[in-house]
């Protein structure tokens, strides 16, 4: 069943825009750059979002979003009946324009069912007829995912926006403090968060033993380590924890599968730094303005860089990278295995040494 989460009271008589959101967490966070541009340039426009359950909660933490409509369709599923049903419900809202961020054919169906007059997006999977403003992607002019999203706010022939606003998410401080108590995360030392998973595939994952070495070094300095991930990442975080030397293991807390998305978001707002593969939590932490060390292997920081003033990308830039494959085509994964824990720890230390006296 699809349902809506109302965030702000609707503005009577305001023009209405609909944003069809991505299913990946990182892409959903980056979509906030487009939302910020639309809110700044169309101050009288009410913006609502359609999103799958995997990313819908994130839009509830974006100040400019008026309502979130959940489309209960699994990732990769056509879900024609669900899209038609929700489209008919939304048709009564009178949306004037829809921004379709995913490139799939099926993602452009709902605005048609909702009778939205203007439907903007990239051609993607040959979506002529479904989109009234179908853009051809110029990858040289729009090298980053966030640039491509923001470009949809402009006429097709307009120049790319030079100053793309970074995504920003709101966090619940009280909820985070309660979670710390419930999960036994109280401590006095600096907190290092680690996100060792990556749903896309193993070619995006820094080795578990490297994360373990990093965690042990931070624990040896008196800090705590929180391992983040979904239920799909529990085997990865378990390998990290098992590889941490026994004396330092009590300082490492495995949270994979123990927090929902917004709970993880609120806890990330409490950390002093995050080390992450190229995955969704990297972009969540940046949108919370936390220090981030982002690790890239099969993917590229030129395409999905961390969007934050306190973020550093580490990549060996080997001749075979980025390959954008789920598994290393050569079987050696040197792009990540040769990225040493020493180098990553130095980047973490630089952030932690520069941290303010407290996190607020």
C-alpha cells in the first residue's frame, strides 16, 4: 500500500511540483541539491516526493519537502498496479511539473498516471512519450551525479550550475542520545564510524582486515568505533569485528542490522569522523556535516564524490580503475587492498585532531 507522510502544511494556491526519487540511499541524499535549488528559485512552489521504502525516510529529513508519498514497490520490480494506483491518487493534487531522477522506464510511468503536464528527466531507457522534456545526457558537461540532478531545474540548453548547494539533512539529537543509551554506546573518547559494506558489490569494499586495523588503532588511542550497515552487511561487519585484536574489541560496536535508516542517520550525527566505502552512508554523513574519509576502488570520486567541506576522498587511481564492476575483473582488488590502513588512519587523525570540543 502507498501512503504519504505530510511534513509541512500545504500552501493554499501554490504551484505544485513532484519529484520521483531514486532507490539508492546515496542518490537520494544527492537529490537534495536539486530540491534546494528548486526551493530557492521557486519560493511559492510546493514540492512533494514519491520514493520507495528504501529512501523515503530520508526525504522526511529535508526541510523543503512538503510531503513524502511512499511507493511500496521492491527495487527492480515493475509494480505497474502500485504505480497506477498511486498515480491516480496523486492526480487529484494537481501537480504542474514532475522531475524524474531515476533513468529507468518504469520510474517515468507514475507522473503519467498522475496526469502531470510537464515531466522532466533524462532520456534514460528510451522514455520518449513518457517525458515531455526528455534531456540527452552530456557526461562531459555533467560529470557528477549531483550535477545531473541539479541540471533538471534548468532549461535543457542552459549552462550547468557552477555553485551546486550541498545536501543537508536534519537530525534528531534527542533520539540519538536515547539510542546511544539503548545500544550501550556511551563513552568519552572520540567516536570513529566505519561503514565497511557496499550493496553494489565486493569491488567497492575496502578489505575487512583493513577496517579492523583502523579500528584497533583508533581504540588504542582511547576512542570508540561504531560499525554501521544494514542487515545485508552483518557478515561484513562480523568479519571486521572478528579481526580486531581481542584487547581492543570491547571498544568496537557492531550496529549492522540493529538500526533503521533514520536511526543510523541520527547516530551518524554524533560521530567525530566516518570512514566509508562509496556507499549511501558516506553521503548521509556529509549531509550531516560530519568529517568523512571516502574510499574509492571500482568507482570514481569524480562521479559520486563526498559533498562536504570536511570530506576527503582516497583513491589509488590505478590504470584499471574505475572499472565500475561489482567484482574485480582481475581478481586482485589492488585498488582497495593496496590502500593502506596507515594512509586512512592519517586522514582520520587529521579530522579528529581538528574537531571541536563537543559535537552539537
